[in-house]
């Protein structure tokens, strides 16, 4: 049994040789200048995909100058059977997302060691066209955690609050356009390190140069093949991961003592000295950024800017990362309780430690310890 849904209009119609093309991504037929809000060419492509997922078909009947009729045909099934099929589809999609995430660069070694699903990189999508934004999110969500913003102002606020790994932004938007947003992102120490890809429907070289001169990392002209965007995102995330690894390869717990006498850059030396100072005061809950800057003989502002540039973290975040990294090692010790570990790594209370640990690793300290027990480790408690 099937159910047919028909949507009819009395518009300008579709030429016979274009009827199959309209379901292709980004296809836009030539329209009279009097037609406004012609769309982006992705709505019917998305609709066809949804219909296909439900086992149906979509077709069009049209006559130029008289209008069009779109026909959606969907299979009818008993409620229980439909729910069961939907459950199977959901499971397969879930499995796809996990395997896709596991292939992404920049995975946290912590998550792997604990047997946890690797956290997906966060991509902030700033686009005022709701259909196009939905299309991009729907295609990116299997590989990335996608955060949405409908304009530049909203995008700026989301960039500060969600700490994205990469930003994809349209150029032409209300309230704040993509050029202005990029200039603001690249001019702020908190977001200057985040790669930005700009999207535009205009192919003029001047606008592309304007975008790149603000510090944008790449530029794509619409319409484009989604695989092109995906490749650019992967490349920029991998480049960011490589650069960060270059400067933070010594911040893992215990590396400060192993630095040795090998040749190192000024930046590597600074990171090593910062880590050494933090580890020397690991169990001191009163340890502060002011104290750290005095020990390094530099101003707090200089330290803030330098650490943010090299690691993508503020001094407060960096200190907390070192402490939590040490805690992840101590949690494997069966002779230590969580409270003892919390105080050993400088937290003022076990509750605060547990909240900070979960915020960073998406798992409670007790659950993390249990993961090792399930993997054949001794019970840490």
C-alpha cells in the first residue's frame, strides 16, 4: 500500500529538459528578473533524500507557463513494523557516526586509552539561509559536532562560548557579514587560532581577496561539491593538529623531566618551563597565574597571549589541563581514592575536581577508573 502526497502551484513551470535536473544539488534554472527569493538550489535535493530514506519516490509534472505538481509516494506499513524499521535505521546511522568520528584527526589519546568514543571536532556553521545551513549540518554531523549560528553576531557569541575547532561562514549575512566576523575572530586572541572557511555565491576576485586579507584560511564559491568543503575542513583541522602538536608535545605529564639537553626553540623552552612550574606546585590549590608569571619573569598579559598562541588555551585552562592529565594517570593507581587524587593535583575539593574532570573528558573520574578495570586493570579503589 502506498500514500501519495501532491503539492501543486500555478507558477512559471519547468521546461521538460530540466525536470530531472531540479532534484540535483545546487541546480537553479534561469528565472525572470521579476522573480525574487529564487532559493539556493538545495531544497528539492534535500527533499528527495528524505523521501528516499523513507523508501519512497518523488516526481514532478509540469507545463511551462501553467505550473507544476510535485508527487511524493510513500509506502504504508503497520505502526509496529515501521517503528522496528526506524530503529534499525537509527542503529546503522549511529554506528556510522562512531566509525566516522574515529577516523578524524586530532583525537584525544585520553579517550582512546579509556575506551571511550573519541570526541568529534567542533565545527561552527554560520549561515543565514536555513535550508543551506540544514543541508551542511546534515552532511557534517556524522563526522563533526556541528554548532549553528544564523548570522555573524550570533556566530561571534557562539565562537566565544563553544570553542570551535573550525568555523565555516557565509559572507553575505544580516547584522554582521562573514568578512566582518572573520576580521573580529582573527583580531581577538581568544579566537585568532581558529581556522575559518568563507562561503560566497559571488565569484568576484576582489571579494575573495577581501576575505583572505582578513585572515580567512580558505574560500569556496557556491555552488560547490560538498566533498570539496569536506576535504578543506579535514586539511585545516589536520594542519591545526600538527601545529599544536609541534608546540605541545612536551606538555604531557612527565615530559618536563625528560626534556633533556636537546636543542629546542624558545617556544618549546617556554612550554617546558611552564609545565615544570605547574608540576612543582601541583598539590597547591592556591597556585595562581600571577605566581606562574612571576616565576617565569614575564607579565601576566604576555603569558596569557603566548600560551593562547601556542596551545589554544588560556593560562587558567592550561594549568587545569595539566592537573587533569596528571589525575588521569593517578586514577589508574588502586591505592588512591578519588578524594586523595583531587587534592594531589591541586583541586580544593573532590566535587570541584569531579566537575572539572567530566567537563574536559565527558566522564566522571569514578567511571574512568572503572573503564580500566573492565579492560583488565586492577580495581583502582
